[in-house]
């Protein structure tokens, strides 16, 4: 096979000698792991959550139950997700695995009866598909718009199930204030993605992208 074919980087198609992920996506995947680690460290440094080893069993038994371990994992997962989010608008192998993971998470939400999380996950899974590649998902305001949209969806669902209280913008604001570190984690992960796209970190072999990445 000609060498130029081996080096071709079609959207979503892995190199024949690769581990199965496009070269540019592997760079973003490593960047996402770094962002998740930074977010987890920020969670512990600020005291937003203070988990201990004893709480690990409770988390494994019910990952959605509120608790410090749940918060730590949630903040790290938010940074990881937003670091990959901008490129999930391309039909590719990573996009297919992302949608499979979202489907499994939706089934788990249904199994546990967490319809509030079901709505949030469903919306998050669809958001990258709403526009062309390198469209709104690459805008610096994207993580804040995503966070606000999910907070609005959560409040709308709460108001639908409330007996006495309707939709409240005050509740939306309170929700965003309560989960402020999740917003920071979202902005951190998204910023890491944009930084990698800017080609300003090519000297870092751990997270650099392919020269032809777009």
C-alpha cells in the first residue's frame, strides 16, 4: 500500500498502524485526561469535595447517589467530556463510541429511575450534532451555553413534576451557583481543546495533535 495512503487522515478513519483512533483525536483524548486530572485536583484543592477511601464502596454501589466521591468523579468527567465535545460533531469512530456510551448511560438512568439525569444526558448527546464542524462547538462561550441549557432543562423538568411551584429563573441561578465548579471544569476542558487546536503546544508530545488537524 502506498505510503501516502498509510498517512492519510480521513475524518473518523484510523491509521492502519494506529490503535484504532485518528491521530488528531488521540491528541485530544490525552488532553481530555489531563483536563480531568486538573479538574479533580481543583476539586480537592478548593475543598468542594473531600472524599475518602471509605466512600468508594458507596460510590460503586450507586454512582448517582450524592456524595463527595460522586462530586469528584462528576467534576473530572465534565472536564473530560468538554475537552472532547467540540469534535463530536464529525461522523467518525470516536463519535460512534461516544453515542454508544451515551446510549448505555441513558439505559442506566432509566433503570435507576433518574429521569432528571436522563434528560440532561439526552440533551448533551445531541448538542454536538446541531451544527457544522468547527461551528458553535468551538466558540469560547460554548461551555457556558451548554451549562446554561442543561440548567434550564433541569429546572423545566423539576417544574413539571412540582405540585406548587412552577418554572423559576431563581432556581436556575441557584443551580448554577451550587454547581459552580462544574462550570469551571467545563470551561477548563473546552479551553484545553481550543488550545490544542491553536497549535501552540506542538512541543508537548503527550497531547500534541497531528500537523494537519483541522
